[in-house]
C-alpha cells in the first residue's frame, strides 16, 4: 500500500525546529532536490504496491536516501547514520 504524502500540511511547531523549520535555500541538497521530478517518480513508485498491507515509506525518503548514498559513496549504514545525525 502506498499513500502519497500530504504536501499541504504545515509544520505543527516550527519554533521547535532549528532555523524555524526551514533551511538555507542555497543548501546543495535542497537545490538538487528541486531538480528531481518527485511527482512523476511517486506515480511510478506507487505502482509497485498493492491496496492492502502496511503503507510503504515515502518516495522522497526512499529515493532521496538512495541518491545521497550514491552521490556521497557511503554505505547503507553510513548514510543512515549520517541522516540520523544531520536530518
């Protein structure tokens, strides 16, 4: 099962996040993310899931981690640790 992420939902308590919940627009990862056609990838990604069962992880999370892994040449464990430390 795949449920598309609700992109309209706002952060509940932005004051609890560093920088008010936003990042510098010059951030290299944000700029790369803007180049990726997320809507098209989500459409293709959801085809691989049935209508029943536990919902799959968000396409931006899954593919974003995969992109980061290959761009940084880190292992699976290293990229997870990196993202856990620096979301």
